[in-house]
C-alpha cells in the first residue's frame, strides 16, 4: 500500500499548517504567537483576520511608525503611503 495517505493525516497537516502560518503572521504584527496559532488551527478562517489586521506595535524589520501621521508602514518604505512624507532610513 505504498502511496496511500490516510485522510486523518491530511486533516492533521491542514490544522498544523494553518496554525503555524497564523502564528507566524501574528508574530510579524506584534501579536501573541501561541494564541493566534491555536485560534487559526481551530478556525482557519481567522487567517484572513490576522492577514488584514494592523500591527499593534513597531516590529523591527517588519513595521515602523510614521513620525508625522502615526500610521504603521512597512519597515523598508521610503515614503509613507498615508501622508506621503519621506521617511528617515531605518536604524542599522
């Protein structure tokens, strides 16, 4: 029976993959990795929630705060997409 995959294993892999993906996306937005891992594993639709959510705080290498409009923008952006102000280079 080579090449046979049990349906339970596929369901387990979907649960684990969605949990890890949700936790990783949450950690990139300054949120709790373990909590979002569990939520996304049980209800994978929450992957969309975390994908479209705004960051809670500055995450080095991911998001920074615009000094003028106080919105979170990507770390490597040189111009704020909200207020169009030129950003200082990120600290090294």
